[in-house]
C-alpha cells in the first residue's frame, strides 16, 4: 500500500513538473495551423475560434493547478 502511494506521488509530481515547464498543447480544431478552412471554398480560411489563431491551448493541468497562461505559454505573476 505504501509503495502504491509513493508511486502515485512520484507520478503526480512528474506531471505537475511537466505542466509547469510545458503548459501548451496542440489545438484539436486547427492542428496548430491557426487557420480554419471553409467547407465550400477550400482555399479561404479564417483564424481558428478555439485558439484565436495561435494554434496552441493550455493543457488541462496548467489551467487547474497553476491558473493557466491564457494560451500564451507564460504564467502570470501573482
């Protein structure tokens, strides 16, 4: 039982470190292009609404544990 708790703590600490160092993930809608292409006119595009055209979003853990970066990759000073 103690081994399981220790292993869980090590995995959680590793995840928190990973989220702190790398807070962003690929946008699932535009796949990091920042563009959303039209359905009829395939050559036309607009900025992706989900990520605002940056192509990156905050990871879930960055928002929950550290307050998020606003999809910029830089944490706000408290």
